[in-house]
């Protein structure tokens, strides 16, 4: 009975206190600790320990108080697509792959991040294979992934 109660409360606490979306939080922060607002100025910048905010159960770093305040006003605008995982991998294989925070694209007012290492730059593949097609596939794949987590 004790084991049952322990498992019951453990699963309930995960539902109550867990984050709503599956985010890529390498190094404890979304976008590997880069300032998600700075991307929109085409300037990927590492965030500062002075400007940290927890939103939707995950931590974000910002390079300035101004960017932190901009994020607070409209978080949906700045949160990376697909939880901050590689957009190409999400579209082509429905896989959650880490990113290089300096490899990104702003498309239709949204932030897309990409893997870029070991002679593989997935933003190049994204552009070669067709961003619109891959974006549509990634949207569908992401919905399936987050539905499993609910």
C-alpha cells in the first residue's frame, strides 16, 4: 500500500508541478542560456546570471533587463519553436535534437533553432529541402510529441 501511495503522489506531483511543454534545457536553460529576445535583433547573445526568469517551468537567461521585460510582456513571441530543439530534426525525423544556439532563423516572426556540429549544419539542410514543407512536418511532429507528454 505504501508503494502505491508513493507512486500515486509522485505521478500527481509531476502533473501539478511539471512544465507544460517539453523544453530543451541543456545547461539548465532554454536555448543553452542564450537570450531568446536578442535573436530578434539578429544578435544571438549569451544571457547573464543577473537576468534570469522562470516561465512555464523552465529558466530563461537574458542579456539585459530590457530584454527580460520584453519577454515578460509577450513570452509566446520569443519562445523558440519545438521547445528549443532542432527545427530540422523535428521536421525531418520527429526527433528532439540539441542545438547550436548561434544557428537560428527568424521565420514569420518565430524563432527556429538548429543543430550545427561535426560537419552537419542543419539550417543548410532546412533551406535546401524546403523550410515550408519541413515546418509543416515539424508542427505535426511536435504536436504528437507534446500530446504524448500530457
